[in-house]
C-alpha cells in the first residue's frame, strides 16, 4: 500500500491513440490501482483546457504525483513538468507514458492487445511515479561572456555575432594568426570569393568590436565550474596565464587535411601532390600553369584519398566517412585551372561524384569545359607509377566495362579529405567526447547538432566533422544561437536526474570513479568512513557508474533500482 | 508471477531497454512511421545502455518476460566513446547471471539502435521473437 495521491490522465490524442487503444478501459483498469486518486481520459492532454483541469485536480485533491499517458516524452515532457510546477507539484514527480509512438501507432490492427499493453505501460508509469521523489534543480547565475576556441572562419563569425548580441567574447587561437585554413586559400567554391580577403574582412569586423578579445598563440589549459559559470585558464605564447570566467564555450578548432601515406597513389613521387598543395599552386600562378618550372598540360585528379576507407590489417582505423568538401573543391580547382590555361587536359578519376546541391552546377561546368570524368571501382583503384621522368596512371573505367585507360599526366592531384585535428590536450581539459571518427561528438546529429554532453560547451564547424565553408558557418551560427539562448536568461537550472550514492552501502572501492569519464565522483567522508560523493554540476546522469558498483550503492535519480524493478513487475504483470 | 498468465497471443514477451537520446527516438520513429511490431514488446527507456544493471535483466526474466533486448547507443552514444564496450560488459555479466539462475543466456540480446533505426528495430524484434520461440521449443524437447 502507498500513501501517495496520484492523478492519471489518458489522452485520446484526438483519435491518434483512442482509435486503436480503448482509453476508457485503461482508465477503468488503473483507477482502482493503489495510490490512484483520480483517473481521467482527455481529448488532448496538451490543450490549455486539459492542462487547467490537471492543475485544478492537483490542487483540489492535493496530488503528489502525476502520470500522463499520451505521446512520446520527447514532445511534451517539459509541457507537463510545467503543468506540475504551476500546480505546486514537484515537476520530477511527473511521469509521462508513451502511449502513442510505442503503442497505438504500432498496433493499429490489434485493439485488444494494444489496450492490454497500454494498461501495462500506464501501470509501469504509475509504479515509477509512486517511487518518485521531489527533486530540485540547481540554479546557477550565468556569466554573459563566451569563450570561443579556434579563430578560423567559424570562430571569427561566431565571435562577431555574439558580440553584436552584447556578450563579451574571448577568442583564442592556437596558431600565431587568425583565419585558419581559409586564410591560406585563394578562390573558394562556389562563387570564387578569395579566402584571404574573406578572412581579412572578418578580422576587421572583429577589430571593430570592443567586446571581443582575440588571443593568438593561446590555448585553454584549465577548466572548472559548470554551465553558466566556467572558470578557465588560458596560456598565451607559452608564458602568460590568464584566468577568466565565462558562461559558455564554443569549440571551433577546425580540421587537418589528410596527409597521404608514402606511396599511397604514388604520393612521394615528383608531380604527385595533394589538393591543398594544388590549390596553393593555382593561387600563386599567373599566366599558364607550371610545376617545378615545367608547363602543366595534363592533370589527373584521384578522388576519395583518405576518405571512405575500408578497414584492412594495415589500416585498422580507417577514415570511413566522406569528407564532403573535396569533390566540390577539386571540380572548382579544375575550373580555376581551365581559366589559367584553356588547353590543359584534366582527368578526374572518381568513385562517386558528390558535388551535391547547388555545387552540381560546377560539375556540369567543368564537364562542358572539357574535364573528363572516369569512374573507378574502389576494389580496383588507379595505379600511379613513374617510368623514366614520366608519371603514368592506369585506371579501369567502370562506365566502359572496366576497360583499362592509361594517362600520362604532368601532375597527379590527390583529392584529400579532412581528418580530425590533434586536440588531445583540449579533449582532456574539456572532457569532451569524440566519436569513432575522431571528431567531436554532438548529442544528436539531427535534433541537437551543436550541443555536447558537457552542458554549456558547444561545437561548431569542422571540429565536429567534415563540412564545406558554408556548412561550417551555419553550424557556428547554430552554436551562437544555443549559447545566446543559454546566457540571455541570466540563469540556468541544472537537471537533477543525476547519480546518487547510498551512503550506508558505499565502501569506497573506487570502481565508480574509474567508470566516470567526467570526474563527477570524489571521495568524501561520511560518519567516519570514506565513501563516494557525486559532484552535481559535473554528473551527466548517464549511469555508467551504476552497474560497476559491487555494493549496488549507486542509482540515477528517476531511474533507481526500485523504480526500474517496479516498472518491470508492472509490465510483466497480469492485466486485471 | 507466472509467465503464462500474461502472454500476448502466445507471442514471446520482450522487454526492451532503450536509451533516451539515441535508441528510444529510433523506436518512436517506428511508431511515427506506423511500422508494426508485436504488442508483446514493451520498452523502458534509460539514459544510457552502459548504465543498465545486470540484475534488471534477471529480474525481467524471473518476472515473466521471455527475452530482454538492449537497444544500445552503440557508437552514437553522446556520453561515452566506449559505450559499446561498456554495454557489452553489462551484457556479458547479465548473461552469466542468467546462466547461474538456469536461464538460457540467449534470452538476452543486444544491438545498437540509432535514432533513425526504425526498420532495424522492427526487424530485430521479429527475429528475436522468432529466436525465442525456437529457444523455447528446444528447451521443451530437452525437458520432455
């Protein structure tokens, strides 16, 4: 028996649920359950009228728990938490049951079974609610200052936007100059804008804003605190250390170009160069294109070098991803080469041509201007050799039945992709997870693309993964929006669904400390013994510490051992 | 709790542990796409698959579920780069626990389900339930 007083609301969702699940049967079944004071069906639980009804019920019946069985919690968890809060009920004593996406919509042809399942799901929610405890968020006053790491185009653009919103910005750059990769390039696709000029303009924009401080030859060496109020230390020119406080951090550290292995597609032979090296050659050329003093009449591009790699014994950690920008940049380079010398012959040996979106027009243009595109099979890649002083490339053209073609180019351009920049020190300081590809990991690629598990730390540009320049700036703007939304309110409430320690059970064996990658567990004293203590501002509530505890002394709030086992019992139970 | 009392049309009952940010959205997507699977499948979401206690798996089997499926974060996990290995450790320990209690360890299955893996989830449920039916038939033969 429980002395809890819980209200249960079963939503019709205008028929999305009630057309396939008998919501009245669910209501009647759970209305007799232990702890249920009131059980209702409602046409739209999220409507204003239904919310008001819930608030009225909570106040009238002095409810201390609320269960809403409706759509996925991804849609309305926060809506109903707010309902609870408005009624004076602790929002963490609210439980949402997913009766639509995980019941009515997947069992449309079996109403009796869907209804039986619905009863079990609601009872599981009820079991969780009965064992819920009031929890409090930790409110932190936010500091209206932002640290941006990396002064490439993404970082520069983010700094200018945040400064315009009134935030103070500290922009730090590891190298001696701002601008990143783009500062080294001339014409950029698709509009031929000069990269150096673009960076110079952005740099001037930065100088014009008094609330931006740019530190070059600087790196982040320490970070403590939490979202809204980070204490950071930056080291400038390997000497001076500066301590600052910021409310959020944007990581825009960029990428490194892939550096081919010696011998990879002939790399190391004279006349075999990478795409960035070819870009440099194009940018420096005036008049006809020449390499090492010899006119270049024939160019062969080999695509997907360092991208979309297969795992082999020699290459245990391949770059499996597509680098997105390289097909576009290579085709654009061919157009630039053609502008220098219309008689140059250009052969593109590709696996798949990925000049997506508007960049397709560049591909068409290159073709019209005489570029020849030859598709090769990844299992039979082009072979680059040197005979005498001549380079020879042999490739089997998939589009003419695998017939072998031999090209004698003056220059072989390896269309190299992007690789994650070496950032181990920064990873250690920020405790920021990287994905299997080595780039920084977002929480969700579609739904939360610039947020990380470290609250208040956002990622932008190619530090997250290969992107074109336009995509890089778009992601920087997204990070700006998230950062500003966080800081403009003036405070942030930290989620209390984090790990907790059973102080009686814990014997401080240290297993949980090893399991936590965020340093959120520390040794503390309790009644004369050493036990584990959770640092609320650092714990992410992932629960990796829970199963490693030999004493079962750890739980995550909202997902405690008692709650989960009670939910299992309710779901397994007989429906009466 | 008798397992037989709570059967759904005789289909094996499966408890799925999903994860809030990765696999549960994938399972929701199956719903949003109206991709049917058995009503004998129920889901409990948790923050991360590496945080599942092996004892929950044993408890579910003892309570009457025929199988437990961990819809893991896999390499998409936002919390831990080594989530797959950690969840693998949880599975290994849970299977040992099942064996200790005379349950077939194959009643627990793990697969990474991403946030758009609706079809994959549907397919896994179908195959896992079929495997559980065979498993039960095999056990009954041994018993008889």
